[in-house]
C-alpha cells in the first residue's frame, strides 16, 4: 500500500480513498485497507462512509489493531454521537 500512503501523506485524500477502494475490491476482508480508507474518507467529510469502513476494520481486525476502535470512537465523539 505504499502508493495509497503517499497519496494520503500528500493530502490527496480522494486518490488515497480510491486506491484503498481498489485494494478492498481485491480483498474485501482487508481490515487495514478499510481503516486507511476510513481515515481518507473522514478527511473528505464523508463521515457515514468512514464509519462504515471503521466498522469493517473492527470486524475484520478484531482486537489485533486498536487503531480501528479508536478511529471509530473518535469519529463518533467528534460528531456528537454520544450526546
């Protein structure tokens, strides 16, 4: 995923989201690609899509990577989901 990471690092979140989407087409259970696409989608203001990706990342990664849980919780908190 080096190209996707480069696009994200350069602030090209559309390109990053598209690249991670391509990775997910190849492997729909790729939790890391779902997490990273979620980050890109969140930067683009697509919170519902980002949340969907975070949910997929949590489901597929389980407890092996707390980043997915943290990203999901941060997104919900930022959007007053717990209010």
